[in-house]
């Protein structure tokens, strides 16, 4: 079954790009842009998050999970906590003075913990850009939602699991089971689809000078397209594709000239970990095996920090790698699975749980590996966001935490 869109726009009805293309208007605009030296390439220039926000699961389009504008508390207290034991909160973003959580429902909270609205849609992934909240899940597909009141502008239905969503000002890139889909941000129409050749499993996207995608067994750089090809909804060309050292990769992380890809291995013959690919040609710069796999790394300066699971599936670590050569700077054993890592102001916030007798935990470490504090939670913590002096976190027990200075 192919993705299909059912747009129900709240905005004024714009003239579609296809109508403009038929009349030749956009072709003329594209030619004028070239004369003026503008950049009409695909994908658009990556945008930067606002200072008091965490608008994507990976913070920015590069998935660095590093917020240079945040300062996590050094002596934390729970400023507020809300819980709905009937819900599971799997994703979290912060924008425009709101904390949006998703899971078995989508909810918007004020930064004081008061509920603004609730939407009865599932959400495994979310992102906010240009005044719109995009939520994605299976079987509910992708929806464009008003952050003000939760009204749905349009929906695009999908037939499999959506692993990630990365919106830009005019398009929404969807990491979708065994394919990547580009939607029109205004209408939800499918602009293009590219299928993964490695099989069914996790996918992920990152946006920098090009679109970088991770699929089962491979990572690729997808070249920008010119304006005419873009307006004809042609998918980006594959500049390079690399397969070495990957089995089940997660979303790539972009550094300067390097693509870091964490992956899991379910085979006894090899190990999962992190592989660094050259962004220009896809060659492998280094590979660091860490056991069964690595999850959601955060990149700050020359340090890449990730949660890792040993091959015996019973040992769990938080590992800091040197981004230049993959050497281990330090490693600690938090005593539980680490499913989310974020970095700000010299502090590494790691969250997880569900093992070692710990239901859930949020911990902070210095960049040299020393543990500073831990707050235990009622459920396994899946996501954290660092905004201002706050740490926001969600758990499978239907909890939303706001931690701040005591």
C-alpha cells in the first residue's frame, strides 16, 4: 500500500506548486533565482532551533542532541511532574513556550505543567517548525497540528511504522519503516518516496548540506536537486551509499564533514556500535564496536556520547568516544539501559531504566565521565530535552518531568 495524503488545511488555500508549474510561473521563478545567485536546491538549508526550544527528537536537523543555549541544573529538584497511568509517553519536543509529549496520545503542556490540550492520536515521533507541530506514528500516519489548540490541518496515512519525522519550512522528511518519504509541509501531499534495498527495519534521516539517510544495512548521502527537478517532485539522487559495519542503524548524527551512524547487531558473529563515514565520499573513517549496539548518540565538540549494550545483553554502559578516531575517552556503568542522551553546558544527561532493579532514571555526568546526580522515575525514561535550566523527560509510565535547580 502506498502512502496517501488527505489534506484538510486550516490555512488559506494557496495555489499549488503543481498548478504554478503547469502555468510556467515557478519555472520562471527558478530561472530568476539562478540569475540572482539564490540556492534553489533540495533539501533546503538546515534551520537552527530557537534558543528556548528543543524542536526535534535530535534537537536539530543534524541530530546532535546538543543544545548550546541550555544549562542543566547541577542541584536538581522536581519543579513539577504530571502522570497519566493509562498513557505511555514515547517522544518529547519543546517549542514556543509549550512542552509537547506523544505516545498513546498527543498533549501540549505549559512550562508550568498545566495541560493546554490533548489530541487522541498516537505519536512515536514529533517535530516543530514554522508554527506547526508534526506528529507521526503507526497506524495514524503523519499529521500537521496547530500548537495553539491541537487542531489537525492535514493527515497523511501510512501502512507501516514511522521511526522519525524531520520537518523543514516547506517539506517534511519521514523515516518510514523500509523507505523514506518527503511530504509537502503545506498540504501533506507525497512529494517523493525512496525505498530501502536492505530490507524492513529502522530508518533515520539527518539534514545538513544534503539529506543523509540510514536504512537497514546502509547509510547514504542524497544529493541536492535543482529547482526544476525539485518542482517536478523528483527524489534526490544517491551521491554515495555505504554498507560496511552496519546491521540495524539508527538515525545518523552529522558532524563537520563526518556522518556518525549507531547500529545494533542481532548476530553472534559481529558487534554493533558506531561507524564514522566521510560525508564527502562515504568512506569509513573509523568503526568502534561496543557490543550488541549503540543508541541515540549526542555530539558536543570532539566528544560523541552514546548508550551501549554489551553482547551478553545484560551489561549496559554510557560511553564517550573521541569523534576524530573513535577511541574511548571514558565509559561508565549506570546499572540500567540508556535510551536517551543529551548534552548542554558541559553536562551529559543520560536517561533510561527498566533493568538492574531500576524502573527509570535520569542522570547527569560531566564531560569527563563523573556522575553528578540521579533522579529515579516510575517508568523507563525514553526521551529527554534540555531547554534553558530545565530538563524535561518522559517515561513509559505516563510521566512528564520538569527538573530544575533546587
